[in-house]
């Protein structure tokens, strides 16, 4: 389904209120986890602590088979080329890093999507170039995703940049 740029489509209703101190995090398997609510700052009848989490499965998880990461380095340095194993290299359109999440008040000051350049491919491997420096990607843990031509993501593998 193609939508005009800048438009939104409601996909699923929210099942429980996650108000103050709420969070939404992208998980390595591609789902989104929602949670949070501090009853201390709510008025009755909403003055209760919320202990439930919700998991949302976006439609891209059901769009067909997903790319697979068969190998990757645990660590990588800036501007370094690293090799990622993938049994379906020919289907891969993009490689991306997404910073591991830490959210409060619906805001993640360090969340970022970083597209990686595919430097070379073989029948079973991709060579990608990691970000150039800590300004583009601060040191730390990132989820590494492979995406096919339909933007279906792999399950992420973690990689530490330093």
C-alpha cells in the first residue's frame, strides 16, 4: 500500500494507557514494546501504577521471509569495513544500524538510524563500512539490520562500536 508522504495510518489500537514516563522501544526482532505510567502524577480515577507492557508487531514482520544474518563481528571500529554473512545476499537492499534504546517521557535523545554503505558483496557475505566517527554514531551498542528490497528487516544482531 502506497501512502502520500507525511500521512499516518492507524494500525492497531492501544490496549492500556501509558501516560507519564512512557516508552516505546524498537526490539531486535522488529516488534515495538510500549510501557510506562507513573500513578503518582495522575488524578483519580487514573491514579494507579501501570505494570503491563504492550508488544506491537508491524505489518513488515508478516510480509514474507526475512533476511538472515548468519555471522557478524561483535565489535567494530569507526570507518572500518566489516563482513556480514547472509545466505541471501542478492536480496539485500540496505544495511542499517539503530542505536539500542533508552527512553523516558516519550523521548529518546540518542536514538538514530544510520545507513551503512555496502562496499562489496560475495555469494554469502556483505562488506559494509561502519560510520566514520563518534559524531555520526557515538560509541556503544547498536542493532544491525539487513533489509531486503521490500524493506523487510532481518532480526537484528548486536554490534558494539568503539
